């Protein structure tokens, strides 16, 4: 998770469990491409633990070959 994503998560009152729930219950709504790196990003929309709609933008794999959470926001 990027520092930006952590800040946004805190600002929106979300927990890591909420983000995990969004990813596990959600679906990919949109594919995007980063303007600078040309890396693919994915907008995933799902539900928090409390059932609220939330979106997460993830990178398919980061330099460590793991899922990277770029940012989160409440719809």
C-alpha cells in the first residue's frame, strides 16, 4: 500500500480490513494506464466491512511482484 493510499484510507475512516473486503467482494470496473510509466492500473469497486460502496485503485504488480494499492476513496 502506498503512503498516499494510507493517507486516503485514514481520511475516509477506512481500515485495512475495509480495503481487503473491497478487493474480495468487488469487481474491476475500469482499466487505466499510468501516463508516465504506462503501467496498467485497475479501478476495483466493492463493499467495505460495513457494506459501504468504496473504490480502490490497484496496480497489477509492483516492483516486488505483488499487488500494490495506489489509492482508495469512498464513492
